[in-house]
């Protein structure tokens, strides 16, 4: 019979479930850091990324509704995360649109779901399914630990070439700068919620599985960006 992991062992297992599956290692991310992308590639990224992160507050709202009322710390975190996405000084998606417009696309194209590829559509659908159907702590493991906690490690590598290689202004890349700090906090709070409330062997097992699947989903999404938008240009060249 499976035993309940200690807090330290469970934390290590959660971290290990992401290792080897980080989106920062996908070909699109590597091409970004190596200065091999164009503003047109970034425009396609933004048109897809909008439909993944744009509904993030919606995903969290379903998790919030499923979280027991007496777990005020977890509910407060989810509510704060939603607030920062939608009601803080500026909507995070508006910052993404600002970057995308600097890449040559338009808000109309960004908001049109016809401009995301099928893998992005699958990631968005998976996020909705997890947030609606899974135990709140499992959904937190998938969405906050498996997906959101990766963001600082991705954007820390990407923001430097955005400035120094691709020539974007600080206003144009505020989306990335903001998420390096905010998602570091969110990711750690997500870990703490999972460590505190995954209190049975079955919940721990399911959290590890969904955290691993979340990392795999984000890697596949990032890999598809390369295959759909970058690789054809390389073949044509």
C-alpha cells in the first residue's frame, strides 16, 4: 500500500515531476534565446499565448469555487492571483497585446481563436478540464506548479535577448518583466498549498501525475510553436 510522503520528499517529487519537461528547453525557447527568431515569429507566439494565459483567471475561478470555504489561505491566494491577472494596474493580457502589436500583429488577430494552432487549443481545453473536474489541490498542482511555476525560469532567459538582440523597449516587454516576479511568488504559494492539502497517498499520487502532465502540456505547446511557425521558414530558406 502506498504511504504518505513526508513534506520534504513530496516537495522533491513535485520538483522532479517537472524536470526534463521544462518549456525553457523546447526548440522554440532555445531559438528565442539564441536570437534566431523574427518579430513575425513573436507575433505568432503572442497570438497563441493569449489563448493559453488569457483565460487563466477563469481556470483559477473554477478551482476557487471547488476549494472548501474553511481553507481561507488557499482561497485568498487564488483570489489574489485572479485579481492580479484581471484587475491590477493593468490587465496582464493588455501587456501581452502591447508586446504583440510591437511585433506587427493586431488586437483583432490576437483575440481571434482561429489564429491559435491545434496544440494551443488542446492546452487551453486541458486547463479548463483540469480546473473544472479535479480536486482543488490536484488542479493547483497542475496549473500553478506544473505550468505557472515554470514562468520565471523561462522569461529570465528570454527577456535579455528581447532587449539586447531583438531591440524591444522596456514598455514593450513589460509583460515578461512583470511575470518574472509575480509568478515566482505564485509558484511558491502553489507549492505550499499542494504540500499542505494533498494529505492522502492518493491525492499526492494524483498531484504528481497532473503536475508532470502539466509540464508535458506546456512543453508540447512550446514545441508546436517551433514546428508550426519557425521550422517552415527554415525549410523555405
